[in-house]
């Protein structure tokens, strides 16, 4: 036990009005950050119901900086469906996708460079003065259905979030597509090992249980020192900790599971190494493999994956024809043919990675169908051309049949529709996943034509 536990938290001897008023509960070598409590003026030093059979899953896969528009297109349906150069990898899975064209982001985001990405799944209007966006569609689903799995949602990435301000906007806006509340981005996991352990390391979960038991006990002492308004905040926070306890109990229970059973009981993927993969392609594939495994074993039903962020310095020199330059700079092609060629190659690589994910999910047999049949994947970027920052058209592909709620093998254009808001798609996703609600973001109606 930490001998400084009581002194660092529960006694006013450490009152220091010049430091942050964030308080923590410490014990057994762990720290839990509490919500902001006005009456705590000291601090420590910085240190799917109703659905029979397999459940429905949802994953959003995004990349920053848009695409070269002239090569991103599809038309037709079924065997006659055609693809532009960038989308050509989808030809091998044409029966499993819907290519959407013409949906737009909120016009308030036009030319607000650095704000589009974080609004991709929310339609929110991020603020400049403080970190404030909007809850995203994946997190609405996680809050509704996450109680049934050990991990409510999995937020994965390839590059870590940079601290501070980038181009006048909080850097988290260019990195996070999943937000559980307007001021709360979901932490992105870029380590394959840590992502794997979060889903499958039962021993660590048992250790976490010991920490939570200790911290919950100590919180009772803290509560007596709080003002009534802060007690309410603390109670809400501790309720969330108890939810974690329930999930740990679920993960470590020996009781047999009733009803639908996952097709896999133990991971068939080796535990990844400690270091990040140097090979970018392998890093992306490994994160996708972990995502698929989490879905297959029903450890989570909601996920997001950021292949690269906006303002990213990620390089793709391992692709033929691409120089060792940051992808963000390449996307600002200024109609330079050399830059456009590299931009398109990188775009096509992302589509190849998405195709890999589709094929992996299609290989997993589940009931009378596949894991892909019972899932809905959303893939794309938050703007069209990275050079012009065009948010009037958003490049999007859906994959999977969502448990029979989507009719795939088609290209759909909404370009001539009067109401073509991206949030109408989000509203439809909520409906198809089994959550009935009248509105999401700035939506006006469900997106027509998907069935």
C-alpha cells in the first residue's frame, strides 16, 4: 500500500491553490483520476437486445486528408458494378459493399481546417476556445449495447495523439473520431499488445479488480469531505467505476454463457510484441486482426480505427512511387501532378487495407452466415479533396449486411438530393443496429435507399 495515500489525498495539509484542482484516488500502485471537484482544493504532484442469433457489430475506419476525387468513384450494381482506380481493390468484395457519394459534412465546418476529422462520426461543431465537440455515433451505440461485452468499445489507431495545438486547433481534433461526450475523446490505443491485452488478458483484469475494490473503499472517506454538489459528481464517477467492476466480473466468471455463443473461445492470434511494428502495413493489419478477434469472441461489438490522422506526418515511402514525405503535405497537392500521383497511391493503399478487413471478417463463419454479414463497417475520410478542403462531398464506403439491414453490391449517389446530410447516415446506422431514436446530430431523417 502507498504510505502517502492518505496524506496526498485526504488531508488538507497539501492545500495548494496554485496547482490543478484535479484529484486522484491512489492505491496498490494505480491511480484513478477523479472528475473536477470544486470542494477539493488540494492536489498531488503531477505524476444487442431484441435480436436473436449473433449480435450486430459496428466499426468505423477513417483516414485523414481526403482523397483525389477523380479516381474515387463507383457506379452500377451487382456483377456490373465498376470502380475507379482508387476503389479498384473493392472489386474482389463488390457483393459486400455500398459506395456512397454526395453526402456532406455540416456547412459550418467549411474551410475550418483541423476540425473536420473529429466531426466525422458526430456532425458536431468543434469549438476553438475549448475542447468541445459532440458524442459520436459509435459511442451512442457503445453506451446502449456496451453493457453486454467486457469492452464497451475499442478505439484503435496507428499513430499517437500529439499534445497541444496544431494549426490553431486542439490536436485531439485531428486525431480522435470517437467521443463519449462533447468534451471527452475516447483514448486511442496504438499498441497492438495493449489492445490485445485489454480484450483478452484476464489476469490483468483480476489485478484491476483488486485496485478498484481498494479505491472504492477509500472514496467513502473522501466523500465525507465534499460539498453536496461535488458528492453528486463523485457518485456519478463511482457509478462508472462500478460498471467497470461488472465487466471485470463478467470476464472472470466461470458461469456458462446462455443463448448465442461466440464461435471462438480462446484467441487464435499470438500475443503481439511489446514494440510497435515498424512495418506500417503490418501494423494496420495487426490492429484489424485484433478488431476482428474482439468481434468474433464477443469481447466488444463497437470499434473505431484511425489509419492516419489529419495533419499527419506519417510517410508511405514503402509504396512504389511515393516519396518519404508526410501524407498531410502530399494531400495539399496544389494540382501538381507528382503530388497527385502519390496522393492517389496512398488513397488506394487505404482501400486495400479496408478490403483486407472485409475479407478477414468474411472468413469467419457465424451461424448461417459470416461475421461480416452480422456487422456494419463504415470507411472513409472527413472531406473529399485534401487540397481544397471540400466537405460538400465525403468519400464513404459501407461494408457488411448489418444482420440483414443493408442491401450491398451497389453504388448510391445522393449528390442531387436536397437533403444529403452525413448525420442522416449516422441516424440510419443507429436504427439498423437496433437503437430507435428520432434524431442524431443535425439529422433530419434516416438516409433513404440503403435497404
